C-alpha cells in the first residue's frame, strides 16, 4: 500500500505542477498574448502534460483499487487531475489518511 501511495503522490504533484503550467503559462501565452517566439519555447508543456496525465490516471486507479475505494470516489480522484490545484489537494488528503 505504501508504494501505491508514493506512486500516486509523485504523480499527483507532477500532474498538478504540469496542469498549473498548462493553465497559467501556456494557455495565456497562446491565446492572450500574441507572441509566437515565446509560444515556440513553451510548446513542450502540453506535450509533457499529455504524456504524464495517463500515468497519473493509472497511479490513481492503482491506489484506489488497493485502498478499496468505491467507483465514484475513484472517478473523483481521477478527475482531480484535470484541475490545476485539485490533484494537489487530493494528494494531501490521501497522504494524511494513508501514510
């Protein structure tokens, strides 16, 4: 169980940071500021986020199965990765309860 919590914790933090970068760095630069040279420099953010989010989903599913959570709670944990701060909040709650 500790290894599942650790995997989920790492992926929740990484996913949260990448989501923050996506929402508050990449999106404003792409859609608000018209700076193509800056956009080219941060093009890696959505690509890295796109590769890491499925890993977050798998670690959340693995943790929820080991913790024997009901399906709706598992779905809530997965959806927490879609909002910038929610995965960090979910990580804190999981660590407090299961560590």
